[in-house]
C-alpha cells in the first residue's frame, strides 16, 4: 500500500472517488438526497481545485498494487494536523488502508513537531468513532452542521502526540 500526492491534473479522478466513497459511506446514514446535495457542492471541481491549490491541504490517493482504492486528506494548522477525510471504496475496506493513512498522518504530525492530531466525525458514525477511540482519540466537542437538509451532530476528536 502506498500514498500518492494528488496533483491538480488528478482533479477528475479525485472528484470521482470523492463522490463515490462519500455516497457509499453515508447514503444509509444521511439519505441519498442529502448526500447528493453535499457532494455536489463539497466535491465540485471548483471547490476541490481551491483545496488542491491551498498549500495547507494535502490530498493523497491510497493505492493498493496498481489500483487507487481510496484517498485521504489532511490540513496543516499552527499547533496541530487535522485528518479531514479518509475514504476507502467499499470493496477494499478491511485491508487496513484507513489505519495506514492515519498512521502516516500521525508520523507527519510528529515530524512537524505538532502536539495534537485532530479529526471530526458524524456522531451517528459509531463504527468510525470506535475505531478512532481505539487509536487514542478522545472526544473534545460537538457541534451541529447541515448536510443537505439534515441537521447532523459532528463530533470533534483529538489525540495528544507523545514523543519518545
């Protein structure tokens, strides 16, 4: 498994995998209409291009053998790194790709001497929350966001980084 930095020329591939993986992950939780409204704005080419051109945003395709099986994105902040997206195509879940991406970002945060690794997760996504808690993340706050026409509680989680 390897991570390949997304470039602006990868915009079509990034948009396609963004929309597909988000729909796979959240149609059942949020409803198809809400998901479609969200992906059409968040994963528009304009929005993705803006993010790709921001030096604090880092998109990485997750590749297994010669096939892109998902992607992850993290952002750099003054005191922390934030895991923004970790999406794996359904047929490749269970291979540890998401965990490997999270470990990669944690190591990057340590190399940058950051003290905290952050992420946000929908409060209804109990499976993901359980995974993050096993990796040492703890809930720090909650807010309500709109996804389409649905109010969704969004949980912020943090992990303090320790240096040996």
